[in-house]
């Protein structure tokens, strides 16, 4: 009988300890989500030329030639990949009309600080221009491409046009 009491006590204590010692709640099984790939169609409008050009703190455009079709809507985006402030290393893209002297325009632009280096009274010399931006910034301008031909583009920030220039080719 003593053995029975001892066995009963050991079993009772064991059940008590094992039953109370595990406070973890049973969690409901987690749902497995099946991620599908949704096909997203991006429409490309052939009537819009989306151009992207980057400029750096090293006074350099990443492209020296941009091509579009005559009469096409142009969306030109300028990205300043540098870190310097707009007042120190500002950049823009200015597309000049045919016959406009790039050097003369660049020299005139250098004195147009109050107008973001786009000379007042020179509107007829410019087809389009982006805003002046600093490091880490992006700007976009939209315009209609002129007639077929080759046009100059430049950055009109003082002194930049010597290195930051290229050809805007309209086919």
C-alpha cells in the first residue's frame, strides 16, 4: 500500500508539473499566402519621346546626343546625380534654336542669375529648358519637337557650357 501511495504521489506531481509548466498557447496554423505575379501592361505612347539625361558634380552630362522625331511631344527629364547645392553646382538643360551661337548664349546666361541663368529677352533663342537644380534633384520639361535638324543644348550655369553641351537631333 505504501508503494501505491508513493506511485500515486509521483504520478500526480508529474502530471501537475508537466500540465502547468507549459503556458504556450496553441497557435492557429498560419495561412500560407500564394503570391502570384500580376502582369502589368505599360503603354508606351509612340508620340511621346521620353528622354532622360543626368548631370554630375564633375560638370558632365551623361549624354551628348538626344534624338527625337519632328513634331513629337518630348518629355525631357534631367537628374542631378551629384551632391552639391544648386548655388554651387546647379545644372539645367537649355535647347537652343537653330542659328543661336552657343558661346554667346552661354556668356549672356552667366549674367542672368536672377532668372535661373536664362537671359531675359532671349526667349526666341530657346526651344525649351528645364529648371535649374542641385545635387539629388530631378526636373522635367515637356515640349513639342521643332522641325527636322540639329540643335545645340547646354547647361547655362556660369561656365558650364564649355563642357556641358551636346546635340539635339530632330529627324
